[in-house]
């Protein structure tokens, strides 16, 4: 497994990225997190430089995250996850509470049943077989830190992931709900909701109600709050961490 060590010491902080992303996209966030502990981020299976391709059940990703915490002696860790990573943070806190001290979950909901990959697969299917340049990538793929997610090969620029794998990963989310995991969380939690993220309304507020979590809505931000509203995100996370973790 490919794991980024961003530095810091003391309390373990594990960063879990979203679908299509990778560990290195957390670099900017990791810089201001280092005073709070040792910051580590893995490439999830099927992403980045992680050689593991499947199986892709949520439980497999959670087992990987648990292994990183144990292998790097981070327990009990603060687990910070975006989107897919937020879901895995919830499931990890629910099933391995011994490994998790606190959770920050960014723009993720527990129940997407009925939504299918076909609703958005067309966008990726419209991509060229290879992008001609990084500028071409940025023109078509309008997401923050996109340059971290692509690499140049002989025939052009390619995503450092396989689209069929991403479709397989996401397909599970339309078939199952994760409220049972949410209900099992006992650690302190911050949930950050993007006002322009497009997720099902009301679910993050319900997560907060059920768990006693702090709930922040960022009205001006799209799905990647930590990049689209970085100062708001940083302020919320630092306030949350300062309540339970002393800077080293």
C-alpha cells in the first residue's frame, strides 16, 4: 500500500481521500495539521499508487485503514475523511472504536440507495482515451487538485486509477445504507456539509442529531470543502481538534 507520511509527531492523524482522488491531494491540509500530530494518508485500493485492485466492499477499505493505523502506530487516531473517505471513517469508528479517537467527515451521507453509477458515468465515458496535456485535463476535469490525480504516459495524460474500478466502488453506495455504522459511533465527531455539494439534504444534520456531532454547513462551497473553502474548513477542524487534542 502507498502511504504518504506528511510529518508531525505525537497523536496520529489519518487522512482518507475521496473517490478518484489520492493521498497527495491532502498536502495543503496536512501542513497546518502537523502541529496537532503525526499526519499520514494512504492511497485507497484502486487509487493512486496502491497496487491492490479489489475487492471493493466498504469493509475492505476499512480493513486497509485499520491496517495503516496499526502498522504506523497511530492509534487511537483522529480520522479525517472526505466523501468516500468520510464514509470509511464512519465505518472504521463504528467497527474498530479502539483505533479511532475522533472523526471529521466532509460532505458524505449514509444513504444513497436508489442512486446509480449510470447517473454520472456518462461524464467519465466522454473523456478522451488520453488527454493531450495537463491543461487539457484541467479544461475537462473541473475538480480541485486535479493535477495530483493524473500522470503523463507516452500517449498523453491518464487518471491514476481505473474507471471501471471506480464504478464498481461507487455502485455499492446505491445498494446499501450505513445508518447502522453511524448509530454505532461513540467518539467525538465533526461533520462538514457543502452547501453546493449536491448530496441528499438533511442526512448530515441527522447524523449530527444521532451522534451528538458538531455539524457545519458551508453554503458557498462545492463538494471539496477543504479546497473550495479552505479557511472555513481549517477554522472548523482546528476548533474541533483544539477541544480534544493539544498541539505538540
